[in-house]
C-alpha cells in the first residue's frame, strides 16, 4: 500500500490468533470424524472386506483429508492476508475475500463520526478480541475491523488519530492571492 506524502503508519491491525486456532480445531474435527468413524465401523463389525474395499476406503479417506486440507489453506490465506492499516490520514482495509479476490477500502479519518468496540462470546472475552465498528459520514455507512486483539485499544487509537486529523485540518489555512 502506497502512502501519500507526509502520511505515516500509526498502527497495523490483524485478526487475533485465537480465531485461527478455533478454525483449525473445527477443520481437524471435520477431517478426522469420517476417518474415526470408518475405523470404528471396521473394528466393531465382523464383516470381511475384500482387498479392493480396503483400497477404496483408503482412497476415499485420503481424498477427504486432501479436500479438508485445501479448504483449511484457503481459510488460512484469508486470515493471514486480512490487514487494517491506520495512518495519520486514513484507515485502510485490505481484506482477502476468497483465494483470488482481494478488496481494499480506504476511509479518510475526517469522515469518521464514531467508533464502537464489541466483544462477543467466552473465547473473545477470555482472549480479549472482538470487532471494531467505525461509523462514517460518507456513503459507506460502517467500516468493520473483525476479530482484532484488544478492540477497546484499537477503537481508542482510531479516535485519537481522527481527533489529530481534525485538529490538523483546522490548522491548515487557505491563502488566496
């Protein structure tokens, strides 16, 4: 991301690591549930499988794990490439929507009206992460930073940057010839 002249980064925000741990646990359960089920069925039944059946079961199981692994890779890529950058003039949201779709939105700090932090759930409360909703005066009504670490601090940093940008804008005088 290119910054304008006299623009500098204040902070870079990313999703909290706990979000990825929870998603990893879900993927692990999805990947292993059919495998455990098949092994339990084979172990508990007296059915004699022909060698081709074992090969088919092995093929289906490894194919299942491969697809779950690919889905996990897509989720991890989205997690890793989602970033929010706060500068002295703008809030930049670079969000990976899917594997080949990236959306970058820019919000000027002088358009910010309010920011609200939100923490929902037991894990979010224990590990101190949540969403920050930024209310704007522009055509985009709300700008959301998802699952960020310490949402109250992020909200305060955004509002301090907005106040500093507003003071800087008031100090600029237009000189006419």
